[in-house]
């Protein structure tokens, strides 16, 4: 039964009398009920993702499961927005974040929650760093292969922080945005993209033969760029692409490729937007 520990994720604690209102005014998703979790993000005023995270509600506030590299900037921004709110913001340095999937279960006593993006992603958990050292049954690469097989993007590789809008990272498809929750930072931009249907760039999966190209490799068709490669494994890669350019390339009979590898777009069972070239699989 697979369990993996994430060595590049950490926990930020947000607590205090105003914690719920504070987070609701900042993040893309509504704060969850006690014991539940939501996938969410803090955006720049221009609507681009500064940090995506899992927000878990506990008896003593909220735990934010965040990439460790983003925590220093996230702390600065949360502190800046705090003003006079009765909110405590801190990091928990003695804990680790893990995930159990494909029938495995988190360790007894861990803070755990079902991944709110997609049921197949399993159950995430927070456990003491000491206990985490005895839990790993597969390395993190095993988890990444599972995630890529499901077509779920990961920040920092499939989309870049401070560069991508939530729709481009498929957050609207993965329950990371509440479109009826009211104002939050960047909300006007996100709402406009949703209601005008202007999200032309998306992370989608491709099948290929051979080794996946390195993340960041340009995806081309007919000599023109249509996007960039993200994460990949076992004959599948995720790519951030312009769907309209992909559709034009298909109509013109051009091969989509990256670093000499032909790429074939694949359907996403959980996505509502059309992926050019996958209509017969829909």
C-alpha cells in the first residue's frame, strides 16, 4: 500500500478569532468547515497564482499545506494583509506532509484529509517529522507518477508561480475556486475569465514515446510555439498549452512535438473544457 512523504512541503498555521474571515478575504476558495479541507490559492492583485495550497480546518485554526519554497514570501504577504485582524501566523517546523493512495491509509493519529482536487489522489496527512521517517513505503517519484497519470498539474513545474492564472492551472476544474464566495485578492480577474470564457491556455496531458523532454522545453507545431512541457513520466507528460493554437495545428495537419518527440493530446476525465484532438475519446 503506497505512502509517500513530501520533503519539499511545509505547514503554515493561521489561527485567532478573525482567522476564518481573514482567509476568506484572501484566498480563492471558501474556508472549509472544521475537519474538512479545500484546495485554494493566494493570488496577486493581477490574478496570477502566488501560492497554491491545501487549507485544513482544525480545532485550533487552519493548517496551510504549501510548497516549502513559497513559505517565506507567503508569511510576508499574510502578515502584510493582517493589519489589525486578530490573527496568529506561524510555521510548524516539526511536522511533515504525506499522502496515502490506492487503498493505503494515513498513520493513526495524523491530521488527515481527502485530497479535495480529485478522489483518485488519495488522502493527505500531517504527522510529526519523527514519525514520518518510518512511514515511507514508496519514494516521492512514485506519487508523482500517480499524479501525472491522473493529469493533475503541480505548481512550479506544470505552471509557474506569479506567471499563471488559476484557470491556466486548471484550478477551476479541480475545486480550487469558489465563484460565488465574494471578494478576494485577484477575484475580479478570475471572475472575468470565467464568465467571458477567455481561458485559452491550459495544462493538459500528452502521450509520447521515449523519455519525457525536460520541464520548460518548448512545445511546437508547424514551427510555431504552442506551449511548454511540465512534468512527465512513463510515456506521459503534462504541458501548458494554448488550446486555440493546438486546434489550429491539428486542423493544418501539423505534428505537435517537443525536443523531437511527437506528442498526442489525451482526454481528461475530470475536465469540462474540450481538448483538441481528443474528441473521439470524449
